[in-house]
């Protein structure tokens, strides 16, 4: 279970379809969508 902050809903939500990505500086991050509104959510680290 990975959570991230949804700006639209203004609360922490569980990430739907999480994908591991790497930032330009090489740090890991997780990207996905909000299950309620469908907007993109992002979490650095992980």
C-alpha cells in the first residue's frame, strides 16, 4: 500500500496503478493516479 497526497481532494490517498520512476538526479519516486478523482499523484522516495 503506497499513499500520496492528492491536491484536488486535499487528503492522502492510496495510489492506483503505482509505477516506480527515477528523477533526473537519480532518486527513486512513485507515480500513479488518484482512485477518486483520477488526477496524477506523485511521491518522492520509495
